[in-house]
């Protein structure tokens, strides 16, 4: 059973400046709940109750959020406001939280390698809170756990994107196993449209096997001079050990304003 989920959360969130100048982008709210909480709820629903964060400077609000706030809770105790904390209280009670810092921004691959001390030698989930996912019948990470149980190798969630947008994603190609699963043979980080092997884009959901850490240690900087997780996964893919999964649900790119507004409207209408 996969019990740990890693949240890389050290980025600067420059697409949301000045809102992210002094607060983590992961704490930006969709309605009344921050992005990071949606991700942790998804992880818990998948059975991953050991939550590990890779953070950076100015990210202390994340740690404070997943902790008891005695003064606030005392102030609203017995009032109608108290029910608004039920969701976060459940996470605090049922999950454990651990933190480490990425001292230099060297890419997603480096962030995941930084989290090795929190994960150890076991398979683990990875959620990028920027990608807010809503599963059809169950959460995307829970769906991916079933895929891992079947194939026992790394799993990446994918969706089709317009070819003009492939330079924003890691792009995969491979052998189609059925309508939902592809055994990956090639992964390219943010290719130009004319160089893309397909328009199947990796989104911010992964299940990784622990050998990824040694691979990342030996992966040189790639696109933009950063250690790319895509490059490390390509090493696994060459051994037939990466499955791309077409998940059932909807994903909002909340790393950009358009996707953030779409997610806000979606949840607003959902909660009417």
C-alpha cells in the first residue's frame, strides 16, 4: 500500500505576482479553501496519510495551515463559523505532515530528490497543487493507485492538449495497452510542436518507484538548466517501467490565471 505523498511546493509563483510576493501560491484559495488543501484531501482519499512537503523560503503559511490555531479556534468555538474548520481538522487528525526545504530552485526533479529524506525506500505519490483535479467517481490519485497495483511501476497521469500548447508540458508517446493505459517509451520536456512525439501531456500527478532517487542523482540538468523529472522518467521508460494513465475527471491548471478562474467558477457552481 502506498502511504506517502510528496508535495513539491518551493516555487515562486511568479505568474500570480504581486499576490504571491509574500504568500505561497499553494495557499491561494479556490473559494474558501487553499489549493494545497485540495491536494492533501486527494492524497488522503487515496490512502496516502503521510504527507511530505518540499518547501522554500516564505512558505511557512503551509506549515501553519496544517496545524491547530488555538486562538482562532477558541474565538469561534460554539459559533456557526466552527463548522468551516471541519475539513482541515479532519486532515490534521488523520494525516501526519513533514517538511524539508529546497534551498535552490533547480527544477522539479531536484525538488523530488530533496524529498528523499522524507520518503525513504518505498513507492510514493507526487501531487503538484497547481493542477487541481476533480475525479469522476474517485480522486485521480486513487485511480492511479489501482494502476500501480496492476503494473508495479511508475505511473504518470496524462491528458490530450492542443498541439500549440505542448511546449508547456512533458509529452509522452508509447505502446497503447488499452483505452486508458500506455506503456511509455519516450518522454520529452516541453518540446516545440514540430518536435513533439504526441499531444499527450503529463499533468501534476505521479506515482514513482524509489529507484527514481538514484536516477535523479545521476541526471544532468536539462531544459532551462534544471534537473527535469521528465528526463529521469525517460530512463525508467527505456526499461518499460512507466505507464501513462488517461485519468477520469477534470484538471484545472491553477498555475495560470485562466485556469484559476475556471476552477473558481466550477466550484462556485458546484456549491450553489
